[in-house]
C-alpha cells in the first residue's frame, strides 16, 4: 500500500500518454505553444506498463489514461489492452476530447476499456469553436454516439464553465446528458499555466445550489470511479447524475488518493504543486524493480498536503496537458 505522511492511501494513477492535442481549449494549451516534449523523452509503452505494474504491486487499482489527447497516441489501443490484462486494475478509464471516438470506440472497448470521460464545453457549434479553436462539435457528437452504441457505459461529460463563454450552456448540457444517460461533471477552471491563470474563473457553488433546487438533487454516497468528483442524483430524473469538481470553492485535498505520471516520466504528486520525482532516468538506466518501488514510495512520502491555487495562483507554470488532466 502507498500511504503518504498524512495517512492518505494513494491507489490511483493518472498517466499522460502524450502532451499533444488536436484542440487548443483557451484555458488549457496556449495558441502557438511550442514546449511539447521531444518524442525521445516520451515513455515507451513498455516503460509505461512497467510503472503501472509497479504501482499495481503497491496497491493501485485505478488507472486513467489522459494527456494531451490520449487517443492521438498511435499505440493507445495496445496500451489499453495490456493494462486491462493486469489483474488488480479494476478501473481503467480514458479522458478524451472525443474527436477520435468514432473510429476508436470499438477498438478501445474490445481492448478492455472500462469507462470514458469526454470533455465537451458546449453544444453550440460557434461557442465550442471559440473555446477549442476547432469546428469539432459534430465530430465529437458522432464519437459519443458510437461510444454509447458499442456499449461503453457510464460515459461522463466534463464541462469547464467559463463566464462570458459557456456559462449559459449548462442547462442545455444537463438536458443532453439526461437524454443520453450521460453523467455531467462540472469542473472549476484551475490556475495552471498562463492560460488557466488568465482565464475568467467561476465559483460553482451558486450554480450548484440552483441545479440542486431545479433538479431536486441529493448526494450519492456510493462512489463513481476513484477520482475527486462528488456526485449528486436527481429525484425527478432517476437517471441524471451530476458530478462536481470544485478545487477552488471547496477543495478535496484531504481525501486525495492520486498521483500523475507525465509523458516524459515525471511523477507529479500534486496537480497544484511542483513536487515531483523523475522516473525516466531510473527506467532508462535499467533500475531494479526494488529501486523503482523505492523511488515511487519516496515520492508518495513527499506528497504535499494540499494545493495552493488560491494562495499562490501564479505558482504552477505547467499547463494541464503537460501534467495530464
Ligand atoms: N484531451 C483530453 C480531454 O480533452 O479530455 C484529456 C486531457 S485534458 C487536459 C483533461 C481535462 O482537463 C479536460 O476535461 C479539460 O477540460 C480539463 N482542463 C484543462 N485545463 C484545465 C484548467 N486549467 N482547469 C480545469 N480543467 C482543465
């Protein structure tokens, strides 16, 4: 078991399999961004699997593949297949922008993917174009339809509400999720990199109060997945579930159970701090399994108590796509 100084068990690893993305969401990757990792620095699939197996041995049973856009990585289906065969991994999920889902839903499902989070900030073509820099709504909707059709259940839609952009689209998104039996998760924008720091932020609490009232929501005790979202269910629409990720207005650091591996093999022990353990030099110097385990255990012991997004909003230069959202 991996247990940190504050008694928190870490049993969830998020792996960024690429830092590249085909979209440029204006709160995430800056336009003209050039600081992508060189391909030689990317962990190979063999190295990723080795790290995941080591985490699995140390008690991890949830893996999320993310990025950048994970579905752009050429060996993504093979990776999913190999991870799904690791016995103790009970929850294998991907966070994607959905642009590649039409062609990849079936191969990913067949490879053993359990669940899917799809980021979609608006159902209005022009609004989504403005946020992502690409006219991608129809492509994403077709991908979602395919994912649902082939049987990927519990699809979650991630939406980052931003004042002046998509704040008025929340109701339409709720209706869409009810209609398709998707879970909706609202996420507060975090000050990561200049894009996140310059983005207009929103306190989700008043919006949540309104939604609770309107859809008669009550908290779900059972967990969905292993992440930070808190979930609510509608007593009107039994199928509708709302997830909330509120790192700024109501943080959840005291129950944090996860760490992140970047595409270049750096283990980040907190999204909102710079604490890190580079694993690539170890992996490439043919370290023993015991050495790798020791490095991971040591990193977990230095996991920070909490982020400082409010106190030090300019502290994190890494954009979300670098750390793996
Ligand atoms: N490309 C994939 C996608 O779009 O879902 C995975 C990577 S993306 C970085 C993962 C999630 O992080 C997305 O839901 C995105 O909206 C969110 N995200 C990116 N930058 C963020 C920020 N500064 N604050 C909050 N969420 C952010």
